[in-house]
C-alpha cells in the first residue's frame, strides 16, 4: 500500500509473537506488529469486498444471447473462486520500503527532511481498497521483484525489506533487513525464511512464494518464448520453481495463454495429487495436470513390457519405423481416372496422378492432410483440362469434382485411411511387416524384442503396454497433427524415453516448455543420460539449461550421505550444497536378524513423536508385510498422495512411488533391497538416492542386511 505520509519504522530486528492489542485499538504510531496486523485485517476486508462486488454483478441485460451469458457466467464464477481468502494462508508475506529524495514542499515530503517513503506489501495476489489503491501487490508484478533480488550489494533502491512470520493466518513476528547498512557485503541468513522452509509438512505441497531465492526467481520470471530446462538435485526447489513459473507466465501473458492453454505433466497420479493445491493457492485455477500415460491413453493399458522391450519401443528410431510403415499404405494408380461432368468425360492419366502423389509425399505433410489434399489436386488437373477446352469453371466446380464418386474411389484405393492403433498392432505382430520397415534401423535382436510372442487378433483384444500407447500416439500424430499448448511444464523429466519426450514435445510444438529433473534420480531403464539429448527429442534443442545446486529442503547431513551415491549414478554432476545444518538429522540403525519390521515400526513411533509428517519408504516387495506390521502395532498408514492430517501423519510409500514427495521425517527400510528390486544396479542406486532425499527434518535408515557398498559402513 502506498503511504506517502508514513515513514518506515527503524530496522528493529525480529519481533516475537508477544500479545498485542486488537489492531483496531492501536493508533497509527503504536506497536509495529499491531500495525501490521491491522493492515492484514484491512487487506482481508478489502479482498472480501472485491469478491462481494463480483458476486453482486447482474448480467440480466448485458448479454446478447444465452451463449454469451453462459461464457460470462463461467468467467465470473472463476473470478469469484480466484478471490477466495484462504484463512490459513498469509495474504501477504513481505514488505518493501523505498525512500527517495523529493523536492522541498513536494506532496508527501517528510516534515523532518526532503524524503518520501513508498511502502509495498508483497503477497500471493493483488488486493486494492475501494478507491483502487493497492493494499497488497501480487508477487509476480515487476515492483515485487526486488523482494527476491535486492541485496546490500545491490539494493535496487530498497531501503528496508521486511518478512513476516505467521501462525495459521495470523502475523506473529516480523524481521527487518536494512539494505542501506554499511558492512562487508555479507548477507545475513533470515531466521523467518529458515523457519518457513522448515515448517512441518502436513497436507499437500504448498507454495514457496515467500521463500523464493534469487536464482530461483530468475528462472520463474524468464520469458514465455524460450524453453528452460532446470537441472536440480533433491531439495533445490525445482518442482516449486516450475509451478511458480506457470503462475508467473499466466500473470504476464494471461490473454495469450488463455487462448493456447497450459499443462503440468507429472510422473504419476500420487505426485499430481501432492502438488495440486499449489497453483490454486496462487489464484490460478485453469492449469490442467496430467501424466504422460494419461496424455497418450488412446488404448487401455493392460500389459507390461520387460525392460529390453520397453527400451526399444521408447527409442527415437521407432518414429521413423512408424513413418515408413504408414507411408507404405500409399499406392500408385494403374489406370487413368475418368470424371464424367454432364455430357463430357475428362481423363487424367495414371502417371499424372502418380506425380501428384509423389509431390505430396515429398512435402512430408501429415498423412491425413495429404489424403484430404489429393482430391483437390486431382480436381485441379481436371479444371485445367476444362479451361483448355474453353470452359470457365470456378471453385464450386473444383469442389464438386473433388467429391466425385470416381475421384473418391481412386483416393480410397491409392491413399487409404489408416487407423493408428491397427498400424502399431500390425507392426508388433507381423514379423515381415516389421522387418520391411526397420531393416536398416533395428537389429534382429531388437526386432525379436518388439514382436509379440503371439499376435493379437484385434485392437480390443491386445494387451497394450504403456510403451505401446506412446507408439500409437506417435502414429496418430503422423496421421493428424496433435494440438499444441502455449506452455507445458514437464516434471521428473529424466525418467522419460525419447518417444515419450516426442509425445510431450508435440503438445508444445508451437509453444514453450519448462523441463524439470535431476539426472541422478533417473530410475527407469531408459532414463536420459544428458539434457541436450532429451531436449533434442522434445523438439527444443535451443532450450537454456539452468542448474540449481543450493539445497533448501534436505538437511546437510542427509544430503551428504545420499551424495555418496553420485559417483556411481551420475559422475560429474554437482553435489547439492544444503544451506541447512541439522545435527542429529541422520540415523543409521542395524536391526538384528529377523527384526527388520519391528525396527521399522519402532522408528516410525519415534518419528511420530515429532511434529509434522512421516514417510515410511520400503522396497516394493516389502510393502504388504510392512503394512501388516504397522497394523499390528496400531498404526494405519496413508497411501502416497493421500493428504496427511493432524490425526494421520504416517504414509507408507513404495520406493517406486517416492519420487517428488517429501516428508518432515523419513524412515527408509532395507536400502540393499531397494537396489535389488530394480532390473539394473544403476537404476537401483538411483532409486535409493531418491528415497534417501525425501526428508526435511530427519532420516532414519533401518537395515537388516548389508548396506550397498557405495554408502560405506553402517553405524548403530
């Protein structure tokens, strides 16, 4: 809120949540904490008034028809939802004070000197008073950027930055940073910021809008036209950066993205449930979420491929195999075409039609588009003959010729319609057909891996795998172009195959993307080895790659322990440097023979004595036995993605579903078995790396067998 008559309070350090009078009872010059509470109350009242103004709109006489009324009503409903005041969420989390010199006597000059203060409260959304003056500035507005970027070495004209501490939705503390103070330039660590990062995690993922760091802010605010790839280790905030980037782009380019759409792609449904509340908390309700599997769900997936087969099916060479197989359906006429118009007969020789077909093939346009163009090309050839004979045909005549029965029959013969699923069905079931179109692309061993042991009779009877669905999606795009969105966020991208990258790339072929991932956390047999290769398959080879190496979530002791695996799983990748020291956050417990499950139960009981959520991560084969042991001990764990509550804080997580999730305390069972559950040791070590880095406050590793040698010796 711009308050020219107000001068900033001096930098007083941190105020605690001491008892204060009700804001309405505090005079303007009173307790600073009470003044801030008063501003919060006034801002909430202003937001409520903004919502009521929208709710009171009467559209009875302003729409021309029911269609316009329906559209406008939908927009108003969306606006009302976006103006919701989430009582447990701080409406603003920071304040910027600018003090600039003004001319003597200028309005707003302080009585004791030629200065005027400008004060801006930074929050999750814009709030204005009845006069239209801002009370809270949206964190995405340009004026808010100094809150994240200003420093003593580069204050950006900011005199004072204030951060607020909250309990629930109430201000309980504030912390000031004087950016005009002289010194050695060293930046002090914000205690409130640290507390916000470490705040117990109960419920779904929350936004990090109050704790965005300068390097994260630069990524969030990068332009819409370019694709950004963010390589970030555990706890560096890459997922949150991607979600906040969507929110920023919708703020900066709302009209354009409202037309073209946005999409967030996650690795699984559990992950999407975990992150689904972040964007609504920032006022964005129109962003769709999906998994790659749901994007390509053209057939029901009821089968599974062994790793060698899935690797071949996910290889980018399969795109060319499919293209060749599709184009093989195009034939050449053996006889001339005769079109009858009234009493005249018009003949187009077979070789001329063949030339038209070859020209369309040379343009390499979509199969379906070329098939639609061929009748018009043939009709044009007929019109030329009509004109040469002295007639004057127009476009209506050409369209009529293109619809002629003889023309349609010829097109059906030489350029028949192709069902994408049937094309893939034939390719995977017909050895000769597969060999013909992959002879110089695939080896005999790879073709053997691709072929079904027994061909299926039809599309409905086939046991399609997830990789098959991606092949069908590729074939569909070869037939008809996949619609493109304005912006796509792809999280946990390191686990995608080249063909999956192509499937995502089709969804943003005319837009841009934010690609998020960590090469060290690639747990699929086809995980990408390097980002340039992945971005090439995505169709964004010029994307800018950013690396986040500062960790804010995982304690230093925990990330250092997990990083022992890096030389084996991602040599050359920079180790995450955690900014959080938490002595005692790592415990390694050796269980006696046959005592693994009791040891896990005991560790869970110990973790649950602390505030916040607890995740019990175990190898997939041990999930049911662990669930039974927990039940016997009186513990009822949630499933991954289910929202934790104050009375349900324990989640049982199969190691294969741990990626992207986070818990205050993590108990990880039998690391050696986590590794052994994967098809290769490299994939198993990467899966273990993921599990070891899910903790925010503490990690307990319980093992009966030997630890993987890459982790070193155990301690009790």
